[in-house]
């Protein structure tokens, strides 16, 4: 595998498939040990251990979700040397065990680094679109 757009796309889709099929081992394997995450439902930057704890709260054991999907849209893949940049929009939709259907629309970016023949996520940032629309400028 080379550090090119095609391999970055393949790594992204394997990471996304791991999340959406509940294969958290495959999902976590894509992260670099020093990754940082800015998630849409947690107000502070997380390291990988914090993020694993956050996901375990939602999905661990019985978990809060009956089903969910993170669906990327309008994807852009760019490679700069051994750094990959993935951006787009996403829809998170799911069915909590104790309530009705939920859906969130977000923008996201992922930064990947290519080391030792593989792509690893070093930063994932996603945020809801509503803030970009309603709070775009002061009124």
C-alpha cells in the first residue's frame, strides 16, 4: 500500500464499516495511540482512552443504542506527502433503547498519518451543522 488517495479512501471505508457494523476492534485499530478527538456530543478534546470510555458508555454491554449508523456524505480525500485529510458531512441516525429515533447532521474532518505502510487516524473532529446555520453570526 502507498500513501495515496486510493489507499486513504480504503482505510476510511474500513474504519467507517467497523463503526457501523459494531466491529469496534477494527474501528479502534484505525486510530493512532496519540489521536485526539473532538466529538459532537462531548464539549472537550479527548485522547484515545477518553474516547474509548465515551463510546463504551454508549455501546458497551447492553449499551444505550438499539441501532445506529454514521453515514458520510460529500466526501473529499486529499493526500499531502504522508498526511491524509478526509472531510465531508455526515448523518448520525439511531434508535436509543429508551426513546424514539434520533438524527444529527454534522460536518467532519479526519486527519490521517501514513506510517509503516498503514494509515492511522490522528484527529477526528465533528460538529453539528445547526450551530453553523443558527449561530453563524451575531444578530
